[in-house]
């Protein structure tokens, strides 16, 4: 009996389907696409190696963001994160460069500079380009890291099979040295990378947050890279098999052979770090296998990016998704476990490597394993073929945005927060757009403090496949914003801070509200008209005359309320829904920050509260929301919630930390500072209450009290407030008490002397003799 099951799904199934991908939805991921009319993108090698399905990506995505503004990044990844099924790292970066561009052709930028105008591809704008040609040349002339685990993927020289491969365009995942734009394959596959890279780190999310200190210390944001600096003309002379080892000795040996003019510039030097703070680093959030969908809570995986304080017209965003199986310890496996020895077989439960090998247990491509010992069933063997591709046992996927601009803030915005509101998705039904998504607003629900700025902006394309479902002119993406109508029935809501806010429109209504004379965030009639008709004239019933790009610019939100809105063109109940909600609150300001084991700091927008969470304080990721409720409104807001008011005079903003739970790990505490106003001669008490128990009980909290600040060491979320109590009453009491005692003494004295006139006369005499 010989059982051979082809493509047995013992191991991670993406290895067969080659579909475990990452797709960026906001910013719009390109997946190498350039405004192409087909469902499949045409050139997977145009700018970078995504390893994604050809259907992924958005046609266009050129937008701008103000520096320092808040942008929700959204993506879907097809395999698990924060799960035992595999290791997962998500690495987000951006780069800006004056020559960075999407290009005008789907052809890959040439390697041979003579094929470009002026023999300089960096400035031949016909071709899309992210990394520069010099970056690629450095990759070609730098020997690959031979200490890396390559399993049985022995790199072969694409140009001359007999030549030994040396340069870093060859990796386990890219064993034939395939070129993708000017990306360096070794830099793509490994992070942190050992040679200079133009990519600035934004954030690293990992299943193993204990690696965060390492990532943050090694990030090129804060640490320059040593490398062999060789003038470009000299680099061009180095052949692939002579790539220079990545160390000082090899570099200096090469430089000593360079021409005398080149010698001056040639040498082992350290590059300057990017000079920005180390990236945020924290745990990944849970997503499950074989599912390009939402995470826990029903929203796409996300990260809130605060745009850097920089100004540049040509930037790109990059997200990498690194997954490795649990079959080997990716971080502690190296070239020594390559062929012919392979990975230790202890894990497979055999007594010796020989036996394991005999039975086919070896990390190589598609091994056939003998599962039962032969003696059990006489001479029959039980062999199953495993679908294993050692090139993919640790694998990096990638998506990149189209080029975008980071713009300087205008003075009129002051220090207010700008929130970006965009549209994700593309034209078509769920099957036609996959692995992209149908239209949606991002963020779908936005919480904003009154007086902050909201920046409506979106873009799309005119070249979606013609048969994709949707309203308006075929092939085109358009969106607009219109208020929905009031609910026609009343609903009981979960009691929250927003209960008393005016509710405008209802999620469930597909008929729009009349849009004039009704407040929408306090926007002017003109702005509302623009949101509805996109600043255009012509046939606009389905927005056909409008351009695919729309920008309202940042607008101050001047009214509070819960606003439900939709796009009239794309909302087609029950085929498609494009609806969003903006919650604008007054008297409450807030800040979000997801913090896990690695710790972090978070400050309330008005700076009245600072929280400092040391590394190791949390043992899991918490999406922290830190709110401050204006001091003058605390009593009213507590009344609205049927809560009790703590004793004394409310002297600080009410600080709310959500989740309203125990946050710190057992016996751990985090530090909190709350600023308050202390009138003279007042004593200070700090109180805590749980929101979930409707502020029924306020308990006193130990605090170190300074003049205008209390410092607490706490482990819980919930509500904190500082109250003060006047000391005047006590002083008055003491004064009156003392006076009363004196009076009693005097009265008693007089009474005594009256009764004893002798004593009185004695005293009188003594006084007179003294005078
Ligand atoms: C991916 O993980 C492997 C370990 O499994 C590591 O060697 C590599 O540097 C990582 N690459 C990226 C891009 O994170
Ligand atoms: C991003 O910020 C929003 C509020 O603006 C918050 O609701 C959301 O949970 C945050 N997302 C993540 C991934 O932290
Ligand atoms: C709504 O969507 C369906 C399915 O895509 C389509 O047949 C119909 O024409 C759409 N309605 C409008 C008004 O365009
Ligand atoms: C719209 O508002 C203006 C000013 O508040 C008011 O004079 C006018 O009557 C309103 N029109 C409608 C139709 O409600
Ligand atoms: C939704 O789509 C189906 C076909 O896909 C169509 O028959 C139906 O009329 C659509 N609904 C609306 C309201 O257009
Ligand atoms: C948090 O704040 C403290 C004190 O200001 C500072 O020393 C520390 O570096 C900060 N930590 C982070 C992660 O920013």
C-alpha cells in the first residue's frame, strides 16, 4: 500500500496558493499597478517585489496630507498575526525623494542607464521609481550575507549559471536574483537591514514584543549603517561574482585598487541615521488564517499614523508583512542548517538525524515523509507528500502606496489636530474588486473634538474594468458626502458620552436629508455644496462630470453632534453600502495610542495629563484612549450619566482612561500626572471611579501632591479627578475656639476674684508697687 496525497495541506496553505498577501487600502496600495484597465496588473516587477496576487492594488492614489495630521492606515493580510499559527511582523516605513514618482509607463525602469534619456534613469520620469539607481548598484556590488539560512535554495547566477553568486540581489526568497525596480532584494527580505536604506521606519508590529527594544535600538532612524562607500563609476566596474564582502577589510582592500581620484572617496564609512525618533513598536493584533478580512472588532487591521513634521512632494509608504512557520526558529537559524545537514530533527521526534532523513523528514522542497515505522505494516510504507517551499518558509510580502505629498501646515490651523477623512475601495462588487475592497470611508467612524480640523479628500480612477458593477459612468470611481435622514423610529442606545449630542441622520437610512439649513459639522453652505457636487458643473446626478480626485481642504469643525452620512452615488441598498459617521464632541478632547509590553507615553491634547507606561507594565496590547473632560463641565456631564459627584471642588479636568479595566500586569503600575488649580489654603484629594459602574463610588487615591500637579502610581483605567477642600473653615474654627477659651478663662477669673476680694487686693498692690 502506497499512499501519496498530492499537495497535502499539512503546512501553511499559502505555500500552495501563493496568495498569502498584504494589501494596503488606506493609503491606497499600488501593488505595482499604474492606472491599468485590466483586472490583473501587468507588470509585477515595476517598482518592488510584492509577492501579492496580480489582482491586488489600486489604480491611482495620489493625495497630500498635512504634516502632523492623523491618518488611519488600513490593510488586510491573508495570514494570521498574533496567533500561534505563524510568526508575523508588520513593518511600516516611508521615504521621500525628489525623484520618487509613479511614472508614466508600466515598463520596469532599465538597469542599463544608456536606455534612459540622458543616460540617467533617476531623472527619466517616463519610468516609475522609488529607490534610486545608486541604491541598486550598492546592492549589486555588496556581497550577500552568507551567514543567512538559505535551506536548499542555492542561489543561481541568472546571467551565467556557472559563476558563483555573491551579491545581495540573491536571497533565499529570490534565488535567481530577479530585479524589481531598484529595490534591493536582501534589504526587502531582512529587517533590520545592515546596509543603508532610504526607508524611514514608522512602526513595527510583532508577535514577539520582547524584540521591540532591539528593533528600536537598531532602527536606521537612530543608528547609521557602516558600508563600503564606492564612487558610482567604480561600482559599475565591479562584476557580480566580485561583489565586495560587507566588512572594513574587504572594503579597504578594494579601495586600494581603485583609481587615484576614486580612492579619495572610497572607504568604509558610517552613514548618517535618518535623524528621527525610533519607530513605534508593539504587538500585532489578531487576524486569522486564510482570510483577507477584518480583525477583531470588525474593522480592517490598522495603525494610526501621525504624519512626520516634514515637507515633501514625492513620498511613498511601504508596508511589509513577514511571516515564518513555526518549523524553525527564524531568528536563531543560520547557514549552518543549510543543506546537506538541514534543520535539527529533534522536533520531529526521531532518535537520530539519519533515521529522520531516511524517513524523508527534512526541510526541503516538497519532501515525501514516511509517517509510520515500516515494521508496523510489514513492507508497506505510508508516504505523504508535503507541500513545502523552503523559499517561502519565511516570507515577506509587501505593498506600497502611490506617490503622495506631505505638505507644510498653514498657520491658520494653529495647534489643532487635523484628521484625514478618505475613501478606500474601488468600483465593483465584492467579487470583482477582490482582493481590494468595496467603497468605504476611512475612518468609517471618526471621533473628533469640536474645533479640530477635518480634511475630506479622496481619489479614484477612470479605468476600472468596464464590466465592474457600480453606478454612474462605467469604469469610474466617484464619491460624495451627503447627510442621511433621521431615524424613523426611536432606538435605545448604549449609555455613553454621546447620548446627549444632537443626532443627525441614521446609519440605516438610504434616503438623504435635505442638506441646507441643517448643520453638518458647522460647515458653510458652500462647503456642503462642494461635498455633494464635488465643485463641478455639468451632469452630476451621478457625479459623472466630476473629476476622480476631490479635496475640500481642512475645515474647522464648529458644531457638535453625531453625523451619519453617505455617498449618494455608491450607496445602493442592498448591493453596496458607503456610509460613515463623524462624532464631534465639545468639552471633551482625547488622544489614542495603542500601547503594549514595550510601553509608551501618552499625553492629553491640552496637556493636563501625562501617562508614562514603562516597558513591561502591560502584558498585552491595549488601545488606550485618554480623554479629558473640561473642568467646568464635569458636574454637568456626571449628572447626565446619573453619576455621583466626588467630594470637594472639582479642580482638574476629569481624566478618563479607556479601556475602563485593570490595565497593568499583576503588581505593576504606571505613572500619571494630572495638572490642577489649587486655590490658596486648600487641601487636595484625588479620586477614582469606574465608568462601567456609572461613577457610583469615588475612591480616594494616594498621590504625591505638588503645587499644581498630582503624581499617581496606578494600574487601572477609569476616571480620575482632583478635588480641593477649603482650609478656611478649619482656621476660623481654630480662631473662634481659641477666643472662646480665652473668654471662659477671663470670665472664670473675674468670677473667682469677686468671690475672693483678698486675692484681688493683693494683685492690685503688686501692680501698683511695680508702677
Ligand atoms: C523576517 O523574519 C525572519 C526570521 O524569521 C528575519 O530573519 C527577517 O529579517 C525578517 N524580515 C523582515 C523584512 O522583517
Ligand atoms: C485609531 O484612532 C481611532 C480614533 O481616531 C481609534 O478609534 C482606533 O481604535 C485607533 N486604531 C488603532 C489601530 O489604534
Ligand atoms: C444597484 O446595484 C445593482 C447591482 O450592481 C445594479 O444592477 C443597479 O443598477 C444599481 N442601481 C442603480 C440605481 O444604479
Ligand atoms: C433657513 O435658515 C434661515 C436662517 O436661519 C431662515 O431664515 C430660513 O427660513 C430657513 N429656511 C428653511 C427652508 O428652513
Ligand atoms: C441589487 O443587485 C441585484 C443584482 O445584483 C439587482 O437585481 C437589484 O435590483 C439590486 N438592487 C437595487 C436596489 O438596485
Ligand atoms: C516617556 O517619557 C519619559 C519621561 O519624559 C522619557 O524618559 C521616555 O523616554 C519616554 N518614553 C517614550 C517611549 O517616549
